C-alpha cells in the first residue's frame, strides 16, 4: 500500500508541473511553434535535399525530393491557422514575424502565393532538368517573403 501511495504522489507532482507549463504557454505559442516547424522542418527539409542537388554535390534523387515534399506538406498543412493577429507575440516563444504581416495582409498573401506557384512547378517536375529549372523561383519565393515579413535575427 505504501508504494502505491508514493506512486500516486509522483503522478500528482508530475501533473502539477504539466499544468504550470500550460498556464504559461498559450495559443500564440502554439501557432508560432507550428509555423516555425513548417519553416524549419518542412521548408528546410526540402532545401536540405534540393540545394546539394542544385550544386551538383549530390545526384538528382526523385524519391528523396518526393519524401521531403510530403514532409513539408504535412508540416505546413495548417498554415492558414497560424497568422491570426493574436500571434504577433508569443506568450513564452519568440517570433521573428514582422508587423507588416498584419499591416499588409495582401502583400503577405501575395508573397505566399508567389512561393506556392513556384513550388507547384517544382513539385510537378518529372526529371532533373525540369527540377533544376523550377527550383530557383522557389528559393526566390522564400527570400521574397522573408525580406518583407521576417525580422532579422
Ligand atoms: C509567405 C511568407 C513566407 C514564405 C513563402 C516562406 N517563409 Fe520562412 N518564414 C516566414 C516568417 C514570417 C518567418 C518567421 C516565423 C516566426 O518566427 O514566427 C519565417 C521563418 C523561417 C525560418 C526560421 C524558423 C525558425 O525556427 O525560427 C526558416 C528556416 C524559414 N522561414 C525557411 C523558409 C524556406 C526555406 C522557405 C521556402 C521554401 C520559406 N521559409 C518560405 C515567412 C515565409
């Protein structure tokens, strides 16, 4: 009986720690963490496969690209939920999102659209030549948005 009680007390203590964590973090943190994950793991994952191919350091690898595109699609699927006005600041998480996202929502949407249009061409590429022709516009799409809407570190 004694050990059972100790076990219960431990769970209680763990529960308290978890609820303190929840009290500090909040909905803006969740959105910011999710969009950063889309950027870093999703978009960054595509770059990690695509850039060495572009530089000729690695052979063209359609399967590796497809896997990275799929992971990007999964990581970025909820994009539209992450840019509410209440996500300009996190409760505990830092964000580099610039105020321009909310003062110029059309510009932000256009930057996203430019990237998306370029990415669609890259995703549709069927061979090395079409991939290499499509990639630069994708990189420009990332950069175009970052220049206006992402703060320097
Ligand atoms: C429509 C705008 C937009 C596009 C397109 C875009 N990004 Fe971003 N990116 C942002 C914003 C805004 C942030 C800052 C997010 C934050 O800190 O809340 C960001 C942050 C990042 C980060 C830092 C993530 C972190 O952990 O802090 C990386 C890496 C990144 N982007 C890579 C990319 C790559 C690669 C592409 C293209 C394949 C891309 N992004 C396309 C707007 C964009």
